[in-house]
C-alpha cells in the first residue's frame, strides 16, 4: 500500500508529494549535537528562524535531550516549549511546528502555543497523548521504542528488524485509532539509535520501503546519529563524534528518500539539499 501523500495536522494538511525537512530546534544545553543546543527560548527562536531562511519547511522544537540524563522538571520543559513555539509561530505562521516531547502536559501547552503536531519518542506509552491528539486533531509522530525513553540499555537483536517494526507499529496504530486518533494524523518513525543496534538500523534503512505497507508516511530522524558515527569509524566503541557526521547524514538522507521517507528530521542545510535532490531524481 502506498501511503497518501499528506499528513493531517491540527490546523492544516502537510503536502508530502515531495520530501519535507523538519529542522531541529533544541532549547537545551545537553543535546547530542553541540551545534544544535540553543540554550534559551530567545536563542531557539533565532536559530529556528535561521532554519526557515535556509529552506526548512517544518520545525521540530524540543526542550529535553533524547539521550539519557536526569529528569527535566515538567515546569521547565513546558515553559521552554511554550515560549519558543509561541515566538516561532508568531514570526513564521506559515511553518508548521511539532513539539518534541513525551509529556502529555507539555504537549498540551505546546499545542496551545502554536504547535500543530507532537513528535513523541516514547511511542505514546502514556495513552493521554493519543487522547490529546484525538481531541485537538494534532499530528503525531509515532516512534518505535521498546522501553522507556532516556534510559540506557543494550538494544535487542531481532531475527528480522522490519518484521518487528511492522508488528510494533500495527499494534500502536490500533491503539491510537481505538482512542479516536485518525490514521491520517499519524506518521511513523523507525526510531534509529533507540532500540535498534547498528546492524538492525542499517537493515531498516535498507528496507525502509517495506514499512510503507503499513499505509502511513515515514518520518525518519537520522541526523548525525550514533549509527552513522559507528559506520564512519568502523566501530561502535570508537564512533565518530556528532560534529563529524554532517556528510554521512547527507548520504543517509538521500538514500532514505529513495527508499520511501517522506519527512526527514535534520540539523543541516547540506542534508536538506541532499534530500531535495534525491526527491527530484526519484520523482
């Protein structure tokens, strides 16, 4: 099944006839890539505006680093998301913004501030996120993960990673629609670097188009991932640092588009350009 070339958001529908780049805005001091740590809402608004000027069609704003670390107080995350999203929405009302959060309370505040989608790295472990999307009509990025986010653990080894992702997404899609979320609101993220090791991550990228059988567009967050650093260095233990992964990201972005990705979450204009060229060539 070929997914419909669109993603329904809270106030609009995002056309996916060609691939779309979601620029990463982190209101953090500890995100994986040092070059994407805005630190404060004021700086994040400036950084987000720069991404828009570079040609990013969407922005993804987060206030909690995805990697493991101490819990971030709910009030702190909510305040950072609200201020940044409100500022960017006012400055660029034409650009859809997603809130990168797995907190239902923070997501609700972000939507009120102008976000139109939730990018949830927890796989909606808290069903309140499904309820929120059902009520507001917000888009939802449903990411594969096997355990709680922000906890270190060794990734499982799958006999067939695509079969496991297909099974996992089918169950979560049923759970979402059972709570009133329309499938048109959902895009699927395979969750590279979370509960996928290097071997399985590469296999998923190689066979990404098989996930299109689920009938939903694919949202691929691959920018400067550890997976790419490990391939570049030839070793997980000695993997290249995030600052050294720009061109590996550009290469992976082009191949992901060729294999069916509709939305890429990216840091760099180089990967954005690679995505666009790949989209034009693949048609």
